[in-house]
C-alpha cells in the first residue's frame, strides 16, 4: 500500500497556535446549554448496528426520502472514505477538483485508485465547469468528487452544472460524490432564494441586506444533489453548519444499492458508530431550526466584517462565498503567500491556512465561523500588516 498522507490534516493538528487563530473551519462549537435536551437523552448502550434507527429516519425525513437511501458514518470525512471504499477498485480513475481539500485526494489514493484533477478556476469564480470535467473523463473513471459549497472558496456549484456532470458520469458508468458539509450554511434571501454576496466582497449596502442573509433549514431537502438522480451521492454532517463536530455524525444519501454498499464497507472499517453520539444527534435534528438561528447569528455579522475588510485592502483579491465559514483570498501579484503567512503569524500572532494545502500557494484560507472578537482583532492585525509590508 502506498504511503498516503493528508498533509493539511497533519498541519491542522500540529501547526503553531496563534493568539488570533483564523484557521479552523468549524462553526463555533455548541455548548450543552445550546441543546439542553441532549443531556437527558444520553445513554451508553443501545442498538445501532446499521446506524441508530431514529437517526436514520430523522435524516431521511429532512431530505424527503426513504431510510434505505441513508447510511451513517463518522463525520463527513468518514463517510467520504466509506463511499470510496464501497465503489472503487485499485486502478480506477477518480476525478477530484482543484483547488481542493486534500483528504478527498488521499482517500481514493489510499485505496489504490488513480486521482485525476480538474480545475475550478479563480478567474471563473471557482464555478464548476462540466467541460473541464469532460476533458479528463474516461471509461476508467468510476467517481467524480466535488465539494458544494466549494472547499476552500465557499462558492456554490450551480444545479445546471451539477446535472451536466451527472450526465457525463452516467455515460462513463461513474458516480458523482458531492461533499455538502458546508451547504446548509449557504446564504439565502428572505424569499428562500440562494444569494451570493456582491462580487468583490465590499461593504454591505445596508444593514437590511446583512439581516436578509441567513440559513433556512426549511429548504434543506431541496438543496441536496442526491435528489438529482441515482448517479449522485451526497455526504454531510452536523459539523460546519451546526457547531456539533463532537458528535461526529456523518451521513450518505444515495440510491438504495449504493447506500447498502456503504454499509457493508463500514463493516470492515469501524463496524458501528458511537451510540451516545448518534442518540444525541437525533435531538439535534429535532432542533435544527434553533441551531440554524444560532449559526446565522454568528455567520451573518462575521461575513459582513470579512467583506468590509477585503473591500478596504486592494492587495487582496477574493471570490465571494455563497456562505459557509471560510473565504480564500490571494495576494495580488504574488505567486506564493507562504512568506506572508509566516511573518503574519510571527509578527502579529494571526493564523491562517496556507493555500499550498489546497494546491493554490498564492492564496490563504481564512475562517469566519468563530468568535466575532477573535475575527475582528485578527482582521485588524492582518490589515495593519498589509499596510506595513505592501
């Protein structure tokens, strides 16, 4: 077996901690008080051989589908690996977007598949381009892997582009895996329509515009690409949009055949999940609207701070995110942001993620899903540093 590594994940666990840490992409973690019924639901043991049935049913209801379309795993990364294990043989081709999240490259490589990259270009606003997928698709392709919202940029793929990629995959006998872990934190307007903040990430036009941005879990089901057809597989968890990373509640939505293959792959990987976590996750699904309101109260004002900051500093250029918890600016005219990032940490105690971990060294990923005070002070220090060195 190849010595496969996920360099970003190792860095995320071991990198020097900053006073003003804007690296972590999780939403600010919930406290027990944010979900008070969870403590009362705690039990150590129970039946969850194929996933705790009330949890499977809760996920199926959210998407308006049957329980046979749902498989459970350990977080989104865990279920992404299970999908790869269920569908891939050594020597198969897997198409993965770039810039991209490196565990999505590493998982198929660990299983002996050959990873082929296709671009989501900064110049095109990181749009998903089916033509670029078609150029590298062959009769050896068994899986196309996409993130939506895109990690690291936060851009949303259009339904039309996804559907066309699905048609291409079907002709090749492949499936499309869409990691949707950020999707439920996409911003929508008051009518429930998807809304991407103004290009350029300038200062919001008014307070009312900022207030209109927010999460609507009532639209959750219509968002999943798994509803586009049997060639699609979507994965997600309660982590990025709801602040419940500690539960490690991940799931797969797929055709009944693929969902069953994922369950059988889990027999080999880790057998079953942690029963107390799955039971508490049921409580979370019963209160998703409450958790979404909490998330909105964090993300809306934080994104406004980021937009205002980027509008003031023309040394940075950035594609506006459709939501999520991260943005992916780049240093204008620089091929490598690494020295800038190192000095920023050393001189201002601000941490951001180097773009090299996403195959884009001129960029850095900046998170805005945490405490507003940390974000505000971190942005002030980045701005001060830019003024000093540019």
